[in-house]
């Protein structure tokens, strides 16, 4: 396994959550070195792959070493989107993708009080909540008219907007950062907003989305379609190359989908591992996702953007929310805030072959666990 | 250091030394224990680090919060009175000699 980062493979989700508060990079590792050695897995870290030859069935490292393969799996992930704004390259303007990024941010946070976060998506908001817990003063600038607009329904956006604002975070919707202002030593000290306003800041996090790492695959002649295009079994357009995870677009119905989540990367990897060991089956796992933002836990099962009808059930007393998404009257996605039991029930209901209908849920007064019991009964 | 014994579903046991303050889930992963997945990295969001805690230790553990309790309702292997998510258990001196059993499957 080749990777261009240092060290052993690690979990990214804690980077924007507990790691910022607690540190301890060693606690992020998936497995230790002994595990890989004992299972015959050779890890070559700090080793970027420069090219792939499907016809020769080989990869060549940047240092010029060539390795043969019978089968290659591309799991190149994504990288942060760069913003074409002046001052973007100042040393205290950060992205958050790798352990190295998060460690640098953590170091810098110690001497920082005012923070600007560009982008009100999952990573920007998780970071904001953690920074707030550390006593910092964050301002979030989001170009859209609601938070996490790409991935969640309006009721969930509203819930988190209210929660972050109640927590004292300054959130600017429908505003953009036009420039980062730097001092004579090149450090950023403020941003200039589209409203003309200037917001002072000694740390700027750019969390404005990612782009899939497809260059290697493209140069190798593989089909690219908003990600490395794979078929239903995660095979690319070359017969000896599979691809999984954030860098991949896979077919779903008559569309293609590219997802950025742990579930997606892990389940696709299992699908390829099974195929390579003899069990060919199409990839058909239910997408699910979570995001911890301070005290509030968001969990999503299914794809809410496929819904043509939403039903939101919120309990203001306990600060809990469930949003049911229906496509042609059939339940297709469930978003929950602070209701992990409903999330797990939703995952089981949505994975069941027949699914459930709007009428079933209405009859049960939207008690998912009850519906689950009836669906699960043989 | 706290010594922890993992008993797998087939009855075989592995004893490891865990660092104080580190979660039981992370202790299992960094000692290459099969049967703990920990897909969400310790957020109590995936229920793939389910363990059955030996009776002698059940009452020594910190009480579970609502999130853990609800996630445990939907583990793949059956929940028992001794079920916990190992990401929510931090090793402490009181837990010296902890014994946990791994469920048949996590996912
Ligand atoms: C801060 C943060 C928080 C997150 N939180 C959550 C969350 O709460 N829930 C959730 O479900 N998901 C979360 N995610 C997303 C999740 O981490 C990703 O979906 C997951 O890491 C994708 O795995 P992957 O293997 O596809 O890609 P990656 O984890 O991106 O791994 C790809 C690796 O390939 C390397 N690489 C690329 N090109 C080359 C090359 N040519 N040669 C060698 N190496 C190369 C990259 O450097 C990288 O190390 C989060 C991500 C981040 C960054």
C-alpha cells in the first residue's frame, strides 16, 4: 500500500473534532505496525505514486521505482479546493484534510483568539464548534443562504444555524470572502467580506469543499466523470484497476454519485475485497453519515436530496429533531439530531428490501423504532 | 498501564497492556485485536466496537449516556445487560484486569 502521507493510515473524522481539543495523533491510527506486518501488508508511506500503466500493469513512484501489480486499487481521496482570492497563501490560512494540517492548526490555535472559517459545511462547522469549546471567537462565512446546503435538508440547516448562534458563533450567510489581508510579514490579519466589512482574524480556515484526486487515473486513460468512474462492482474502465472511496463516482439508478464519507469508503473497500477473493456482488449499501458539532450529533441515513417530500418532527424541549424524506411516498432518507436510536432504526428500515411508505409512518405517528419492529418481523 | 483480556467469540483469549486514559476500542485496535472495527473513530456513531463486559467489571465502569444506550439498541450481535461500546470506556486503574468478550460480528 502506497501513500504520500507520513506514518500509518489514520482516521480523519476526529481531526476536526476531538483531536483539536485533545491531540494524541497515535490514537487516530486504524491499526499498529505489528498488525500490518502480521497480516502480510507492506505499507510504503511518504511514497507518492507518479504514474500508472494499465497495459504494463505497473505503478511508478515519484522517486522512479516501478512495481508490478495483478490488480490495482485506487483510493486517492480528495484534496481541499483552493480559492482564487488574494492573500490565500498566507501561512496562517489553513485547510483541514490531513493530520499534518490539523496538527499545524492545533499549534496555531494556542496563540489565536479570533478565527474566520470560510465555508459553513460539515468540516467548517465541526471545527467552529471545537474552537468555540476551546474559548475562541469564530466567525463563519457561507456563500449559500443556509448551512450545509449541499448535504442536508432545510430543517437541519435551521437547527444548526440556531444552535451555533445560540452558542455565540457569528454566522454570515449569503456572504463571501473577497480577500485575505496580510501584514508586512505576510501573515493574514483580516478578511474582507462581500459586504465591504472587514473581520479581524489570526487564523483562517478554508473549508469550502474538496476536489477528487483523479489526475493519476486520468493520465492512465481511465474514464473520469466527477471522480474516477466505476461500474456496479467498483471496477474502473480498465479491467485490472478498481477504485473506492471519496475519489470515485459510482452508478446509482440512472445517475452517478460521488460521496465523501467513512461508510462509503469502508463499504466500497469491502465490496472490492470480496470481489478479489471470489464473491462478485454489486455495490448497494445504504449511505450513512454523521457529524458532531459541539453538543449536537447529526446522523443521516439514505440520501435526502432524493426526497420530494419532507416531514420534520422536532422536540424543542429536548433539542431533538428527526426529518423524514420521501420519494414517491416511500421513505428514502432520515436525518436525526440527537436521536441515535432513530438513526440506527432508520438504517435498518432503509436497508430492508421493500422499504416503508408514508402511510405506514403516519399510522405509527412517526415512531421509527415501532415501524422497524413490524418491518423486521418475518 | 492496565491489563485487559479480550475473549473472542470462539473462546480464545488475548491479554494486552493498555495505556491509562486511552479508550478500550483504541487499545484493541492498537493491539491488533480482531473483532473490534471502530469505524467512526470513537464518536459512538457506528456501534462497531460492541463488547460484553465481564460481570465482575460491569459496575466499575462509568455509567453509559443516552447516546451509547440508544446505539446499543441496534448492534448487529444481540445486546445483553453487559453490552457496552468500547469507545466509551477509558482505561483507569480501577479497571486493572478488565475482561471483555467480543461479539460474533460487528457489521
Ligand atoms: C476533517 C475531516 C472530518 C471528517 N469527518 C467525517 C465524519 O464525521 N463522518 C464521515 O463519514 N466522514 C468524515 N470525513 C470524511 C472521511 O474522512 C473520508 O470520507 C474518508 O477519509 C475517505 O477515505 P478515502 O480512503 O477514500 O480517502 P482519503 O482518506 O482521502 O485517503 C486518500 C489518501 O491517498 C493519498 N494519495 C492521493 N494521491 C496519491 C498518490 N498519487 N500517491 C500516493 N498517495 C496518494 C492521499 O494523500 C490520502 O492519504 C471527514 C474528513 C475530514 C478531512
